């Protein structure tokens, strides 16, 4: 009997709590509906139309503002481009007149390799993995798996192929032209070559003085 009463009391307090919460909820949902309405009307009337109809020259369309009626203005005499002059096809794309380059266009030293490793870890490892076997975090979350750099085909591919893939993309892989500047494309390629060597190295590749440390 006692426990029955207690249950009833608990039920009734729960009920009153629920009914007390309700008006607050209604109040907030009313506020959010009203604010959405205000936002929508603000965008659809004043804001959007004003910006839309403002006087402005549209590229390659006539403009009444200039005497010659051209909206695209000629360059001021003596203008000097501040962008890089992109006229070195080999450095940019890894290609020569005969196809993909087989040589690096500059000397590869420890500094270049370190730079390549840093850039590789930032831009390539999310998919290709830190060791280049194609199991990066993005792939583990469902992105298409790239081929391993340690496959014979890619071990035998000329260095220009890697630079070309970075500059122009390949199949499902987007290009990294904007993110990775030309010299870094080669630095990454040098590091990929180092990764490839590391997976196929033998004890004979290790300098004699260092061998003892491995055994
Ligand atoms: C978002 C994931 C992703 C990133 C980041 C990425 N790749 Fe790839 N990569 C792929 C995929 C997927 C393929 C396979 C594409 C295909 O075969 O359609 C691929 C293929 C390649 C290939 C093989 C091309 C061939 O001949 O089969 C090379 C080389 C390569 N990527 C280099 C790089 C380098 C260097 C970077 C960093 C600058 C990089 N990738 C960044 C996903 C990625």
C-alpha cells in the first residue's frame, strides 16, 4: 500500500515536471520560427536585391562608365607581373618532349629529401600512408585505395611520372598543383624513391660501419 502511494507520488511529480517544461519548449520553438522568418525576409528583399542590382562592370561586357565602353580595362603601361613565370615545363610537370623525365632537374641532397618527407607527410600520407603502401587514414575511412608505391610498376616508373601525377592528378586522385609548388613536387618524388628503396633494401645497401647497429 505504502509503496503504491509512493509510486503514485513519483508519477505525479514526473507529470508536473513534464507539464512545466512544455511551455518553455513552445516559447523557444516560436522564437526560432520567428527568427528564421526574419532572416528569410531580410535576405529575400533588401540585402539580396541591393547587392544584385548595384552598378558594376561585368567582365567582357559593355560598360557605359568608360569612354571606350570596355569593362575589361587594358593593363597600365609598364605593368610587371608578380606571379611566377611558368615557362619551365620539366620543372612544372615532370615532362620533356620525349615523355616523362627520367632524371631530376636539380641535385637531390639530404635537405631536399627532408623537405620532400615533410611535404609528403602533409599532402600524400593521408591516402598513401606514411610508408607509401596505400593504407592512409582517408583510405581506412572508405576512400578508394591507391596502388602501393612498392608495386613493381611504380618502382620502375620514371621520376617524371610522380611529378606529373602531383601536377595533373591521376584517375580518382585530384591534382595537387595548387598545394605543392614545382620544386616540392620533385622533393616529394625524391622522398617516394627513398621509401621505395627502404622497402626493398638489403643488408648490403647499409654502409659497413652501420651494419652492426642493425644486428
Ligand atoms: C585523397 C587521397 C589521395 C591523396 C591525398 C593523394 N593521392 Fe595519390 N592516389 C590516390 C588514389 C585514389 C590513386 C589511384 C587513382 C586511380 O587509379 O584512379 C592515387 C594514385 C597515385 C599514384 C599512382 C599513379 C599510377 O600510375 O597508378 C601516384 C604516383 C600518386 N597517387 C602520388 C601522390 C602524391 C605524390 C600525393 C601527394 C602530393 C598524392 N598522391 C596524394 C589518392 C590520393
